[in-house]
């Protein structure tokens, strides 16, 4: 029974979050709070998606709201021409968003740093300008009116609520999976040093395109659901750079390159946004709250809330499967994990333990705290102990947030 139940308090927090999220519409009929959670889910999907290219890959994009708008207009344009439920077109919105992300990735694959940020802003403004000046197809600044959602008034928000919750679960699952694969290792290598990553065989243009596509798929699908929820969309509202800024703030506030940090940040940013609009009149007060919050985070929690909480937590509570932070690993634990992995091939398991045990010892000598870097090992260990292809197979080496541990160093 103890093997079935989670041992980490972080895992219990995640389970409690999902239980509350899924049961809230059933327990409360307050449409205001349901609307606030729906908007939080949209921002959470955007932040988790952005975390793939920005948190893992190190490329900051301020054009994410373009994919939200592309998904919204894909669903909107098809729903006014084809008499079926707009939910049918939501997967197609993800495909269209991925196609545009591929195109942008091909154009931007040679750019870095500020040039990449400027290019994403230009892409956002260009798509907005095209939609505004193509009235025969998009109705321009008049906007699009989607078919009304004819659901029972008592559950009128439920389809959108649970559709976005499902997309959030899928986006988190994708982020979790990516960071445990070769793609995640390549993106982390690019974040640490793109030139070094290229010299050890990482195809940086390909990884950049794949990361950008992964950051656009579920956000475009969320844009399609959001458009149906609003029943009206226009280019200025959907392709607003403020939405992109809020998505970036959500990721930075919760913790860049963590699994659950972007979700936490989104569920903080949107309630603060609603509070500023409802109680303080919005406008400058909202900017003051967001600016002050980010200043406090930069000064006292530069890595974000989740890594900061991981540092404050007791040593035994720092579990990599919980909030995506560090996992304290000793030689005995590493040996047990590797033998369990190769339990059906005992001889191979014994052979695998020896070199990985050597790496573990080398790392423990370098790090007095006894932490294993979940994404890779320092240059000296990589060059002197194991080739990269074997390091990629170590099951317990997980991705960590940007900070003291660092990432894969080619």
C-alpha cells in the first residue's frame, strides 16, 4: 500500500490541486469564479507551453498570444462556415498553430537572444495586421461572432472548463515527457551553451523548431476553446501583446524550467488581474501590482516560487517528481534504481551499476550537499567518466530549474 500512495508532500499538493480544480464547478455555481478559473487555465496552458522553449531551451518568446489568436480564428472561421459544434475544430486549431510555429521556427532558427524576442514580437504584430486588413476573409476589425453555446444554464461553463482542464493536463504531461527525453536534454544543452551543444552533436536548429512547435500546439487548441467560450473574437483582443506578457510573467513567477511552476504562476497572475480590474479600477493599478510583484520575485526569489519553496523545504521533501525541483540522490539509491530498471536483465543491470556508481561518486565529491544534477553532470564528469549516450539513459537524472544545479553541459 505504501508503494501506491505518494510519499512526497509536493505530490499530495498536486493531487489536491487537481481534486479541487475538477470538483469546483460541481461544488460552486458562482459564474464569476468559474470564469476566473477558465482564464487561469488559458494562461496556465500558455505558460506551460512557453516553458518548453523558454524554460528548457532558453529562448524567450513574446509572441505566444499569436498562437492563441491563430487557434481562435481557426475555430471561428470554420464554425461560421460549417454547421457543426466548434469543439470539433479544436484539434485542427492545434495543427494550424503547429504549422505556423514550424514556419516561424524555420525563419528564426539562426537568431538568438534579443533578435529572437524581436522576431516573435514582429510575428505577433504581423499576424494581427494581416487579420485586420483582410475583411473579406476575417471581417477585419468587426470581429467574428461564433455560434452560441446552447448548453443548459446550470452547466453552461462546464464544457469549456473541463476542456481547458484536459488541455492543461495534456500540456503538463507533454512537458514532463519532453524533459525526460533526448529532446529535453538537447533543449537544456542549448540553454546552457548553444555552441557547445552543437559541437557535441545536438542539432540546434531542429531542436529549436521542435521546441517551438511543442510550445504552440496546446496553446492554439486552448485558443479555439476560448474563442467558443467568448462567442466573439477580434484581432486586437486575441493578438494582444499584453496576453503574451502575462504568460511570460506566469512562467517567471512560478519558476522557469519547473514542471508545475508555470501553472502556479498563472493561478496567481489571473486572480491578481481580476482583483485589480474589479477593486482598483484596472489600468495603472494593475501595472503597479504586476511590476511590484515581479520586482519582489527578482529580488528575493529570482528562480521563482517553486524553486524557492524547494530550497526551504526539508531535505527529504525535495522530490524531483513533485514540483520538478531537485532530488537528493545517494549512491545506494542510484544503485537500487538502476537495478530495478534492469530487473529482467540482471547481468546488464550489474554492468550498468558500476559506471553510474562511479559518476555518482565523482559528483558527490564535487557537491558536498550530495545533490545529483537531474539534467546532466559537469564538464569534468562528462568528459572523464561516461559518454553522453550513456548519460542520457540514467533514469534518475531529471531536469531541474535554472539555478545552482545547472543543466546538461555538453
